[in-house]
C-alpha cells in the first residue's frame, strides 16, 4: 500500500502561507489536494464557501463536535475552526498527499496526537522575517482592528509553538520561498515513496 502524507501548514495571517499553498497545489495538482476547514466566522472579501472554508453556523459546528466528526478543532480570535475527518479521508483516497492549513492549536493536536497507520505528517510553519514585517503586511490588508492586530502579532513568535514543527520557512522574498517550499515538498514525496517518510 502506498504511504500517504499530510502537510500541516500554520503561520500568522500576512506571512504568505496562502500564496505558498496555492503554488504547491498548482505544481503538484495530480499528487496533492487541500483540505477545506469549517469555520463559524463570516466570509471576508473574495472568500467563497466550499473553496476558502466551509462557512457553517455555530450550531452545526457543535453538532460535528458532539458526533466526533472533527480531526481537530479550535477557537481562535472568537471564531471556531475545525477539520472534518471525512474531508481528509476523501482526499487521501484520490491523492498521494493533502495540505491542511490550520491554526497552531489544531496543528499541535495533529502533529503530536495519534494518527491512522500508513500516513506521515510534516509540520511546516511559515513566518515573516520580523514582527515589523508582519505588522506592515497586516496593516496593508486593512482587515484588522488594532486589538486583533496585536493578538495576532503576540502569538506568532512563541517558542513553544515553533517547537511543534518539522520545518520553519522564513518568507522574506516570495520567489525564493516558493522555490524552497517546492524542493521541500518534492523531497518529502520522494522519501515517502521510498519508505523513508
């Protein structure tokens, strides 16, 4: 049986994580798919239900929790996020690997908890080069209040968070970061196929 792989991506808003994930999915479209998380928050400009997130009510989210349907779930900045086990299972039936874009708490439970056999996990943390760079990127989005901006910045460089991940990518220049992440993904897929992952 072919070994499957899950790439668990985390990082603060504004770090460039979404751009890198899109680049991976375009480069490895036959091998890798993306898990779409559920959230109770409202869509932001340009976000589409079923593509950006599954936007669901708090009541439906609670039902999924009660039925044990989430692989991981967490609350972040007053909203709840979760990954359905079924979405991962469906993806891995058709792809060699899947990408999960999850918050730090969810990533911790995935990377450190029990997992199905014949599945490897690799945690990748994407960070901006500095706190100042992160603040500038978030300000340029014009989607943050002063309070939410400070909350996001404070949690982004916590050493306990960093320790969970196998790889840390400092996204200083996007072209170089894209090249680095493609090499990392390519090597991971090769090693998994060779029984090294």
